[in-house]
C-alpha cells in the first residue's frame, strides 16, 4: 500500500484504539518505520484520542455506588464481599464501555475532519475546473471571431501621449457588431476607465466602457454595435465614462 492509502484506510485509527489484530499491528509498525508521514499521522491520531478522552472525562454522580448496590438486592452483611468480587468485572466492563465510546467518538471526529478536508479540496478543484472551462470557452469564442469571414480587423495604434499602447477592433460587417481587444493597453489607474469611440461622420459616438475581469488583464469583449464608422479610438476617462470624450486619447485607427 502507498502511504496515502495507509493513512486513509482507517487502520491507523484501529491501531491507536487498540482494536487492530496482531497482523495489522505488525503492518502498522512496519509502515511507521518505512514512512515518516505514516508515523506522524499515527502520532496525531493518538494525540487526538488522548485529547478527546481528557476533554470528555466524566466523574460518576454522587450516589451512583449506593444506587447500584440497591439495584442488586444484596443483603447489607454481604455487600462488602460481593462488591469486592464484582469490582474487577465491573471495572473491566466499565473500562471497555468507556474505551468503545471514546473510540467511536474519536473515529467520528477524525473522519468528519477528513471529510471536510476532502470536501474543501473537491470544491477548490471544481472552482478551478469551472474557471478553466470559462477560459476555454472564451478562447474558442475569440478564435471564431478572429477567423470569421465577416470580421474586419482594425488596428488602433498608440498616439503621442501613449506611443507604446495598442488595441484592435473586430467589426462584423454582416451585423455591425464591434469587439475590442485591449490586451496591449496599460492597466487603467484606479478611478479611471477606458472608453471606446466610433468616429461617425467626423463625430465621436460612444462605443462603451472597457472592463477587466480580474483587475490585472484585459480580454476581447463585445462593445456597442455600429452600423457604420470611419474610425475607432480609445480614451482614458474617469470611471463610468462620459457621453463625449474628455480624457486623453490613447489609440486610434481608421477603417
């Protein structure tokens, strides 16, 4: 067995509770010598059992002894001898009951924690898988967009205030839909946002605000539809944008 299988099998809990068979006990001893992780897990289980037993230890209620004697109907002159004879058996039975109770509780506690840890791990993996699926869906959409026979790419080049900036427009000739790839724009400062403009008859028309999903990168996104336009430009505006451009123009390109 691999160390991960040993740790999750439950045999370490049996060993710590004294319920393992001689063969199982020998196996555990060998595994502990072979795998430091198994030895550490066994020590952790033993400490958990000890801590649970100490935390849940309960002293008998006052009068328990008298009630027990009365329930057995033992004559008063025979109580001492009877109790002495019964004590070992009673103590063994009580001890066994306590051990079984503690072992049961500790097993529940350990497996509950393991279940929660596994549940958290599965949840994290599900979230990662969902993110990956979303990323793949976005990539597939972007590829279809770029390869479409109706897609007219328009390069937007950096202007004097941002010579290294760049962006690209994909204008769908059949529908007028507009997509922007702002991946080569610097991230907008806090409180600022990029806004797309379409130049129609020499006048800027609002094409929508450019957003970032994670605050670190930009991806291709759909903007407002243009029936016609002669050029496109992107300005840096205060967050929320404006009906007319007021901020610095970063990039521009003619169709």
